[in-house]
């Protein structure tokens, strides 16, 4: 009888732990510098905060594989942010820029009293991470770009992003649909394409256009030179990474290329991505 009760107690405890571990963290909010409400989630209790910054037309949910995995490591606290205009964050901002997006992340860092952080940014999140790192050099241990920061010297011709923004305003569905196809390895045949292309097509069209305009005139090479921490990338193989050329601008740069992977390595190949991210983190946090 005692053994039966003991075993039942163990089963109940395991079930409770399973339910608890799968529970989604509560959404928190903070006001950015311009008053826009920024939503984010936080898990774990480690001394080093991993700050996950999504790309354009995405949200904090794109990091769910990483949030669950790295929150289990007692060394880390994991935080995923919805930039203004995205996910559950406010949409009242009239003009977007890398600096205002960085302000969203900085507001979260301040509210959470983060002392040491690693910034992990996908696509748009890459330049945003650079701006945050430049603003907080004593807090940021390093920047991990995720299918971004491919070529520090690449500067599209003047007016390129303004024209693209106008095309989005003219025919949002066609432009965004074409963009979505280019982002996944294998395009529409990729298993994740239906779900995530629909997310893009539900994005507010005017904010999508304003977001594109925020890139106009932004010089990545200048942004990199304001940073003083290591920069690493975990990129897909759709867009070439100019490793040697990038190092001429910023010496402490390196990249891992995941073959047959598109714009979202953390979604497309999460286990491999997490292993590479863990390797980078150990390099920066060993002995802390």
C-alpha cells in the first residue's frame, strides 16, 4: 500500500513538473523612450541575460525553441522582445529607425535590471543589436547575428528602400508574398512556409512600409564601428556572408553557415542552431 501511494505521488509530481515546464511565461510590458508600450517575456534566473530580438514582420514567438532550451540552463536568463509595431507591442510610433528599435530593447534591459547580456538578433534584429551594444558597451558581452550582418559594406542605392516601401503600399499582398517565398529554403515547399507566410501577410501594411523606410540611409559599416564587443553570426546559406571583407571593417567577427537553411535558422534547424549558439556563449561566458 505504501509503495503504491509513493509511486502515485511520484507520478503526480512528474506530471505537475511537466505542466509547469511547458507553461508560457507571462507577458510583461515597459514604455520605450517615446512612450510606445513594449511587450516581452522573460524566463530563467541566471546572471547573464540572453536577449532575443526578432526580425521585421516577426515577433518574440520566433524564438520559442531557444527560450525553452536556454531557460533550463541556470547560467542564463532569457528575454524575448516584441519591437514596436510587432507582436503585442504598441503600434503608435510614427517613424521607425534602428535607434528607436534599440530604445525598445534598452527599456527592457533597464526594467529587468540586466547587468550582463548577449544580444541575439535575426535579420532586422542584427542592426538593432549593434545599436544596443554601442549604447551599453559595459553590459553587452557580444552580438550574435542570425541570418543578418552578411556584408558590412553593402549599401543599396539611394531611394531603394523608399521605392520598396511604396510598392508595399501599392500591393501589400503581392510584395509580402514574394518576400516570404525568398526567406525560406525551398520557398513554398518548405514545411514552415504556410504558417509563417500567413503571419507576414497579417502584418499591418502601413507599418510594413514604415519599417522599410527605416533602412533608408542606414550605414551598417558605421554602426559596426561604434561597437566594442565580439560579433558572431549563425546564418543560412541563401545570402553569402562576406567574412573576410567584414573582418577588414571589424576584426572580431566570425560566422557559421548552416547549409540548406534560409532566413530563420532558429526555426528551420533549431537543434543545430542551439548547438552553435551554445558554443558561442561558452566562448564568451566561460569562467564567469
